[in-house]
C-alpha cells in the first residue's frame, strides 16, 4: 500500500512511498483510510522519526475488519493512532469512533488529535464562569478549544495573530498581546516561549497552565522566583493524555453532527500535495486544520 513515510532527503521530511500492509493485532481494527489531517508538531518534527516510518495520527475512513467493542465492518469512523497517514491503518479498538451520517468524513478527519487535546485539557479545571485564555487560538487545537470552552460556560479569551473567525466561534475577547488582560483561571498554551512566560503571570492563585504546543520554537525564560506565588498553588503542566480516546472521539463527533462544534478545516486537497499543505501549516497560513484526501 501507499503511505506517507519519513524521508530525511524530502523537502518536508515526508514522501509518499510503498510499505507493507498493516496486520491488525489482538483488539485492533483495520481501516480503509479516506482522509488524514496534519498537525503542526507532526510536520515540524517529522525528522525525529526513523526513516521509513509511516507517520501521522489522525485518520477517517471505513472499517474493513472489526474487533470486540469497535464499530462494525462498513462503519464510517475516525481514529487516533500511529501510522495513520496510509491507505490502510491498524488501530486499537478503543481509539476508534463512529462518525454520524450528517458529518463529512473529510471534516471528521480534523477532529482526533486537536479535538482530543482541547477537550481533555479543558477538563483539567472547572469552566463555568471561569476566565480561560487560549494562546495560539487560530490553530487546530486553539479553534476547538475556543468552541469547547464556550460550551462549558467559560469566559473565553483567544490570543492569536491571525484572528479571523474567533469571535464567531465563541471567543468573548480576541487579542494579539497579553499585556492588557486581567487575571485568568486557566491557560491552554499552544505557543510556548515568551508567550508562556507572559501567560503564567496572568494566572490566578489556584489556577493552571496546560502547556500543549510550542509553535514559537523559542525558549521560555522565567525570572528568578517568578514561579513562586503566595496563596493557593499555581501549576504549570505538560499535556498529552490521549489514552483510550474512543468515548471522547464519539463525544466530539456528536457535537460536530449537532452543529455545536465546527472542525474548522482551513486547507483541503490530495495527499499528493503534502508539501504545499505542510508549508502552509508551518507558515501559519492555515486557520484550523489541513485535511488531505487519500481515497475519494
């Protein structure tokens, strides 16, 4: 079968190549992949994977072989797991969720990594009536987080250089700088670097920062004692909990089907155009997610 594999000589360290068909193990589902979606970190750090590795985590397609607890053969699904960027994918049954009929599979492909990250990061703290700051809100995780935080009853503050559509998605405030903002209860940080340092200063006692991404590529330098605070402890956490995501994937797919959550696909095309999509994503010209078609 064909797949997007790591190639250190390729322009974006990825190319379409031929690899062996995946062999599902116990408890795994075999998918016929129709669409995949790209995440910034996957593209930026592809060179860290071994050459020849089938890359990627997000896929949408049709079940070819089911497993106990999975959707049946023929079901339209989204999946989260290694080796997703291929014509076929073997993935654990607890990482697959059925896509409701009204939802286009290409839109659904945008959901897994970004949607899961936003949903689970927001669950780390109460949201109702709280002030939630989302940095890098124009990207895939950010746009999901804005919508989900608003649905959870938070006052949503979106930081982004590219701000189009964020108010319509539910942000109460949209800004490019953090200097004039008041205290916040929770930060979802997708930028890192100086932005992370500035965001930390805004966190109330008892609040937290969920460090999700680092699109700035810059180091975060904290002044001496700036992590100390009198009163209830503030926390700075890394976030990457993607264990057994099927139930949450189903929740997200249901929200998309009901019209309460938009996948926000900002780039769409064939996977033959990988380099073009990757460049647009890395240059932050894509509002939301980039989705590639593997099979029509």
